[in-house]
C-alpha cells in the first residue's frame, strides 16, 4: 500500500525533491533564518516601487490609510472564524479542519481541497509577490527606505519578501507604520476582488460562449466515503443524477443539495448507474455527504489547445482568488511578526502603553499560536490514520 501511495504521488515527490536538492546545492547563495527559511536578497522591483510611489504617491497613501481599517476588519473576521472553528472542534462531530495548510500538489489527509501542483505554485507566488510589493510601494510613498527584495523558500515552498528599513519605520508616525503593515493583506483582498471580476465578466462568459458542458466529474474522492464505496471514480464523466440529465457541476450541486443521510442517490453515465448511500455531513449532520472533492464541469472540445488554455486560465484565476484571500486573512492574525501581529502591537502600545502593551501582545500571540495547533487537530489525526493505513494495514482495519 505504501508503494501504491508513492506511485500515486511520484510527480509531486520528484518536484519537491528537486527543489530541496537545488536549495542544498546552492545553499551558499541563500541567507538562512532558522532551519526552514531561506532568503535570496536582490534589488528586484525596487525601481518600480520608486516609480509608482513618485507618480501615484497621493493615491497610494490614500489607499494605504483605507487599508488600515480594512486590515483591522479582516483581523476581526479571521479571529471570529478561528473561534468558530474551535467551537466546531469540540461540539461538531467529524467537523472538517477550520484551517488548512496550502501545499500545492499535496493531498493533505483530512483536507477538503487539494491545491494543484503547478497552478497552485503560480497562484501562491503571484499572491505573495503582490503582497510584498505592496509593502514596498507604500513604504516608498512615505519616503521610507526599502533595503532589499527577493525570493524566499519556507521549507520547499516559494515566497517573496520586501525589506523596509525597520529602524526608520519604527521612528515614523503610528498611522504610517500601520499603513505599511496593512498594505500586504489589503493588496491581497484587492487582488481577490479583481480575480472575481475577471471570472464573472471575462472568463466565464468566454467559456460559456465557446464551450458547452456535457457532464461533471470529480477530481478526487475521499477514501472510504460513499462515492468511493459506490464505485465512482475521479476523472470519469457522469451525466445523470436520479435518471435526470445533469450537464455541469453546478447542476450536480443543485440536484443533491437536499440529500439527507442514508439516502440512496443514483449517479450515472452511458456505462451504467451507481447507488451512492450518503452519510452525515461533517459540518451539518442533517445533510447528506458524498465524499467528493472538487467537482467540475466537463466541456465539449476541452482537449483543444484553445479550450485547454482557456480552462487553464480559468483554474489559475480561481486559485489566485482563493489563495490571495486566504493569504491576506492569514497575515491578519494577531500573531508576532506577521502583519496582523504588527497592527495589534501598535494598537496595544497606543492604548496600554509600551510596557503593558508588549505583555498583552505576547500573551495574545501565544494564545493564537496554541489555537492554531488545536485547530490543526483534525489534520494531525487524519495524517496519523493515513500513516497507519499505509504501513500497518492490520491496525487500520
């Protein structure tokens, strides 16, 4: 079983193995911070930051001040989401993990989504690059020095960074500090909104015009859940639900949205029908659950070059939206050195004084770090069970 797992994930393993090997070979070119972070410092993009800040400085500063309010609002949203996740962990049986790590190409046990390898990497890097570039532009618009920019690796995952002059930043007014801290998350939210507009008004109309839906398929299935037990397979085109034609993933969701636990739902195609007996939904026990992941529409002519490019762009834009929004909100957590932590630090110093505010900031950071560990419990549990199934199948049964 372990060998089968290795075969299934061979390309992902080779991809990340190659990155780790290259990082080791060129380790002298990177600056190490801790055991996992590697930095490659450059001056890349600094001229563009200067150019934008000189030409549009007033607009940038105005937007950055708005970003402060959006940043604190986003902090409230992500904190509320995490506290609700804590409630689910203790009071909702089999609740899915409220937070999930983003590792493109890796099918993380217990996770409801799988980020594709190449598209996920591109989307993650674009989101991180815009995040960091925005920090630099806002800093320059306030005449703060930006010392360097560059590429980073957190483990095998690519990232980007911009390094403002920290001493100069700390001496600036509170409003300026906050505008620089909030710039990254705010830019991620703007990027996410732009991706939604691009999807709604450009890509989706183009797809609907040139491609016609002819069924739905699942990218993957949750092991030992109803869909897999019934014999459904990922990548296979299905066209009926309960004998009625269903030509898209949207129609599929509509057809099964009222399914209840232990209900038999017939899903089929020209080769036959499969009886899927639903189980209870992890988030709502009153709803039926199939155990399908990333259902998508199959289109006519989707194997042509034009269709392939169009659908690839559609998927890329969709993942940029998801990852950019997630990155922006994650950075607004009131934890230590991340943007939200810096925003919370300045607020603590202002309202409680530096000495007392520093203690409060430290306690809040520890609380949320502990909360993150608790919220990862479903992931840890699922990973442990998968390891048991891979290497000790007798115990798994």
